[in-house]
């Protein structure tokens, strides 16, 4: 009965939106594709596939996840932009696409401010810095000391550009000599740590929880606002002197010309699933994610603000354009 009531409410909302302009009719009447600019097994992939179950219950249609990683997520971004703006393709893109890449590349074949129609930011993704247990360090201070004793021999992998900027700044301030090793995705990073090829890594917390609990990796710091119940003994970056580090987020967006009734229906459906108690606990809180689900207008304003902040950060970072 609850699911039927939800479906009726969402259908009524969409009908009202269509009355104000847009394509009339039952929507969706076929599966919706979700383009991911990141690889299988990562944060966005796991979340999107979990979301698909609730989407099916509410709309009667599935979500088909299509991973298009590569090019600092620019490949998936372009696939999203080129899709038909008919409400049947949405995209879950990292903050690199929506905010950061415009400051990393001399040329982009898209404009993050005009080529996408924002739907919602479902969550902030808590990043955790971990070290393989075999490395023998239990804090960021010990990591810095070890890197000084073994200059140029330690490496780390990171998926978030903002966390890469943190590591660069941290290394300069601590005199640390640890080298960044690019990898293809979050699952590749985990594999690298588990096989011993990458001793230190920074990826979304949910990728590491099982390994932390089993003692295979040691958490050194998290970028959450406060210490997490999941990792009560792990300090935040704020405690280490970095209180203003930006959080990683993912953006649900659609191709730019997708009409407002479709955007509104998609937002309400995603938000409804995200606020279901079981989903919220198992797929968000228990994974170290911070729920957001802001509306399209608020999310648009948030993106604009983040671009201004990123512009200032990159101006002072010394990072060269690619």
C-alpha cells in the first residue's frame, strides 16, 4: 500500500508538471539509462545499482547502469551530453566533471555550467586515507616520517582531485616524499593496495570498511566534518589542521535540454528512494556517506558556489593545466 501511494503521488506530481509544459503521458514507460563516468565497483556504481531496486518499485521501470570511465571522467561526461534529452538518460557524475576539470584542462569539450541539467546531489562521499597494514604506520605523522626515511619509494593512489590537492599540500608542509600513482577507478585502487603494489590510497570509505574491519588496512584520516561512528578512533582532516577541505560528491544530472517535468519527476523519485529508512541506513549511513538529496534549484546554486571556490583553490595550487 505504501509503494502504491508513493507511485500515485509521483504520478500526480508529474501530471501537474506536464500541465505546465513538457511531454504528456505516462513517464517513465520504459527503462531509464544511468551513465556513470566511473568504473564498476566504485561508489557511484554501487549506489546506482542499489537505487535501481527502489526506482523499479516506485515507477515500474528499471534503471540500466552503463559505466563509461576514462579521461578523468570526461568520456562519460561527453556521452551524457550527447544523449537524447528525453528523460530516459540520466547521469551520475563525479565532482571532477561538474566543478574541477574546467580548471585542470586547457580545453574541455563541454561546459559544466550549461551542458547539464542538475537533478540532485544524493550524498557527500567521505574519503578515507588508508595504509596497507604491512607498511607499519598508524597515523599521518608516521606516514610522513616513513616517507622521509625512504624518499621516492612510497606511492599512493587517489580518485578525488580535491584529495590529490590535499596530499600535495600535506606533502609540502610535512616534507613528505610520496609519489602519486594514477589508476583507473576505485576498485583498481583497492586491488592495488591488496596486492601490495600501492601501499597508501584514498577512496570512498565504503570501499574500505570490510578491509579495515579485517585488519588488512589501517585508516589514517577521514575528510568528514566530525569523527565517524564507523571509525571513532580515526581523526578528521580538520583535526590534523585541514578544516576546509572540500568533500567529494556525485551529481545526478541529465542532458541540458531535458524538460523540467522530467527533471522534477526524476528528482522526486530519487529522493523518495533515498529517504526510505532501510535504504538510508544500509546504502548511505552504513557506507559512510552523508545524505543530501537537494532539489534541482538548490543543487544548481551549490554547483555555482563550488566552482568559485575551486577556481580560487586551483589559482593557489600550482597545478599545471593538462
